[in-house]
């Protein structure tokens, strides 16, 4: 176990009807009572969340400017517009209502409002220290997946060159996040599946580490993975099942709040590779991950086969003789692929109608700003190319 | 799953040598740079922790007043002395160096310093709102067990009548806690065992709930329990094994930071009963729990046998036919008792040389300030008496 610092002050309000608390919570953090209300398309208007949130803001006499229009893989240009709105209207807090994309966009606006330069500087240089005021962000989460509701991270796509980059910083942890599983009842099956895949991927990125002696976080990660593996298929069959939606939503937040990453170094190679995929083809993040992760596993497992044996045995209950570790590992990967397929997710590029003609381009772009990606095994452009070929 | 609010802003600094950061962290929270240095007996002087902490305070030019002398089951009278010292010396922060008792005592002092009345009011009325300033508390934890290093709770024993009572409040969450597993190398075996028993008990108190659909927290609790069950015996054989000590220490903090309690209601009946035991006989908390918990289980399991079957199967790998649930449950309890014994802990009152002549008195005291204790099954005085008889 490595030395670590853990700090997560996000206040979570979880359960039925909790979005009615958004106004009261926003009032705690917005001294001026002037906020940006940020969301995506109209889905929050159809399911009533918008009305309940707006009512709670009015109850607290909070002035708000609306900025809708966030799309999956949130765009830099919209965030720029948000920064302008916050400056022009003297807003001091952002309430993000929606999924991870909306929250990530809100974080970018929060970071950029009082920054003299171009906020993209931070996304080009993850680790750049923040020396200016950052607006507070609150969330009403309507899609279980991102983890952004209690994490330090924000991922933004810049249209010019279709570059998708991330920034992580303690200042980006939301002040509060409201999670009401009822808001996820109306998610289309495909989005439910993609959300589950995304949560699972966050857990696997953390799980596959070369740091030894990480017993407690290994076990906690396995616990969270099993929660997703067992509950997500039920949510497809029973979309209005509150209990199952609640398990997925809470497991999703825990997956990404950094507790399960303590004392270890995650891999994140698959995420980097997937970013190139969804940056070019605009495929849902979770669907990109269900394509990339099995291919990544097949390419890297020999670098620490025992970790993959543990994964197959403890997460997927593979009960084959330990004398043949390879078979155990491949059976584990096969079960993971079967789970993805049972959720209606692609496991090959061809399943998502993605042609094989730009693999090398994506491989090169994935290591554009660093020599290699991943920690479990360092991946250079040629490795990423091989992984993408395994995903054909 | 119940609606819940989760908030835990304690900053954790975990790993080798991290106590050297105590001064820098204390300086962040003590505006006056005047603090109370609170600890127990001289063990922190023998293992060098005291010297390193004091050096780090001096580096930051922090003025400090020392208050040693905290004992297990920390006393109200010493906390009163601490309150007086803070008032007389205009101190605005408390650094607790030691185990749960020292931290609990520090929290009591922090709560009492600016309170006009008697701080015991809070311990008599858990839930009483705090309407005055509370000092910040920082910790350097040297015993893995209490959970107090990131929890809302404080347990204090008042000598008069040997009353042991607790208070819980968000204001009592420490600002920071330093956890260096190396500081636990020199713990006597018995204390290591008692610490492990205490952590396990915290997990079991949360695990045994009547709230349905708590899948993710069930699994996380099982993960943390297994970490303790597998690592604690190794720590007895290899006291200087950093990795094993680290697993226990981090699992212990996670056990009690309330994340694993989200959406559910813990039982805490065994803790209440044990408080009477250690209040009268001054037995170590963990040793009292290893006596009380199996007896409690035998008395209550029929109120939700499936929860106990799940515990036996998933935590202790009991593989008996499901057609006889009783046998599965009893085998689970037997394995728990065997684990306690392998750790050198008592599982009966007689193992700890506690006579059976005051059982009724303890039973009555346990429900002195409430009609009953426990949530899994409501326990009245006569139930507690029966449980104590099962522990003979």
C-alpha cells in the first residue's frame, strides 16, 4: 500500500424526492444567491426534475441564469459560453442538473470564470496548480455513472481536432450532490447499460494496479463490481425498480469518489484509449469501454497474471484448476464479455459499426501529450494500436 | 435502502512517516497557533511519535499545552481539566495523539470549551443541537480500532456511577487524521486483538440491519470484515509487517466513517451492552465485544434468519445445505467464536474472570436512558439479561 492523502468533502443527499433540497443547499454556498443553472437536453423537463429544482430555487429567492445544451462528451465551446454568462451576470455558483457531462461542463465553467487565461490550459496540463477563485458546483444527478458528482475530475472535448482531455483538482469536488434514483427510471435501456459499463470500468481501472498489498481496497472494489454486475441486468428488466436503481446509483458514486483508489495507482489506459474512440466516433463512453476493456485485458494480463486470476475467481467466480492460470484469466474475460453482451453493449468495434481504418491515428493521438498511457503496463502508440486491433 | 445524507470531510494522511505532517496540518486549522496536545500514557514517548509530532509543531511555531493521562474508557474528569486548560490558555485547536480514547476525550474537550453549561449535557442527550463554537480536532492515530479519527462520535465515562455515554455530531468530525501503520508495530498482542475485534464489531453492528435492499453496503461491509478476519491473525504472528498493519488500520477507519452505514440503520445493541460491561469491569472494549456479540447473535438471529445465513455464507464461507438455515447460522457463529479464540480473546464472561452476580444490574443500566437498546431486535432489560446469561 502506498502512502496517500484522502479527502472528499462532497455532501451527498440520497433518496426519493431529495432534489427538492437543491435550492436550500445552493443557498448555503451561493453568497450572492446568483447561480448558473446548467443542464443538457430537455429530459429533465419531461421527467419533472427541472420543475422541482426550479421551485426549490425560487423558494430560496435564488436568481438563476439558464444554460442548457450540454451533450455527451461535453464541448469546450459551450463551457466558454457558460464562463461568459457567469462573468456577465456576476454569478457565484453553478447548479448542474443531469449526468456526468453536465457536471463536467459545470466544473470547467467554475474553473474558468475567474481565470485570466484560456481554461483549456488546465486540460492541456493536468496538474497545473489553481491560483484563482473557483466557483462552487452543486449537482442534481440524473444518470448513475459519471462519478463526477463527488470526484475531482472534469473531461471536456474541444471540437477543433476533436481533442478530449481531463483535469483533476480538489477544487473541483462538488459542494453537494443530490442523487435520487427515481430520476433514472426513464433512462433508455442503452443508457442504463452504458452507465453500468462506465461504473464497472472505473472500478476495473482502479483494480488493475501493480501496487502490491492492497487487500482492503481490492475487496471493496470487488464488492462494488459485484453490485453492478448483479443489479444492472435487473434494472433492464425492471426499469422502475427503485431498490435496484438505488444500488446502481450509490455504487456508481462510490466507484469514483477516490476512496477505492487509496494507496494504489489505477491504470486508466482503457479510458485514454476510449477517449480517442468517442472523440472521433461520438460513441457513448460506456459502449466504447465495453469494446476497449476486454481487448486491453487480453493484451496486458501477462504483466501480472495473478491479479487477473484474482479478478476471475473473486469477481466472476471462475472455478477452474489453479494449475492453468491462463484458462482462468480467459474464462474471466469471456464472462465479462458475456455480461456486456447480455446488457446489449458492443464488445467489438464492428458491433458498433466502427471501421478499422483509423486505428493508427487513434493510437497516435492517445499518446499525443505524454509518451505513454496506462500504469499496469505502459502503453506506447504501437501497443494501443495492437489493442485496437484486438478489438476489431 | 433508506434516504440518507453522507458527509465526511476528514482529511486522511496515511502512511509511513506521515506524523511529521501534524504540525503543518494543525497550523492550517489553528488561527491562533495555540493548541492542546492531548495524549495517554507514555507509549508515544517510547516509540518516538511524541518527539516527531512535537518537532513538527515547533517547526510551525505552534504554542502548545500538554494534557496527558487519557486512559481506556476516557474519563469525564480529565476532559473537564482539558476544557479548563483550553479556556485559561486561549487555545483554539486540539491535537489528539493516541487511540480512540484520546480522540474521544479531545472531542469532548472541543465540544465543552465554549459551552456555558456542563458538557455532560450532550452525553445525556445525544442529538442535542450544538449552538456554540466547537474547537477543531486533529489526530495522530496510533491504534487501529476506534474509528473516532474520522467519525462523528465521542464516548466518555463519568466516574460517578460509572456511566459510559456517547455523543454524535457532525461538528466532532476531526479536521485531519494522520494514520501511520508503523506506530502500531509495538502494540501488545492483546491490544492488536482487541482492536481487530472492535473494528469487526463496528462492521457487524452496521451489517445486521432490518432495512431491506442494502446490497452495495452489505458487500462493502463484507469486504471490510474479510480484510480484518484475514489480516489480524497475521499481525499477531508478524507484528512488524507494515502491509498487514496498513490493511488493518485503513480497514478500521473505513469501518467507522459512516460510508458503510449509508441507507441502513445499524443495530448497536451489543455496543450498548458492552458499555455496561466495560463501565463496571474496565475490560478492554474489544474483549467485551467478543463476549457480547456471539451471545447477542444467538439471542436475535431468528428475527431475520436470512441476514445471518448471508453472513455465515458470504463472510465465513459456510457451505452447508440451505435446507437447514439454523445449522448454517450456528456454524457461522461457531467460526466467529473460533476466530476470537485464535486471537486470544475471551468469548465468555468466565474467560475474562467476570462473575455472573451483576448481570441484572448491567441489564437494567443498559436501558436507563431509553426504553430499549438495539434496532435489529429491540432489547429491553430482560432481553439484555438473557443475552448476558448466554455469555456466562
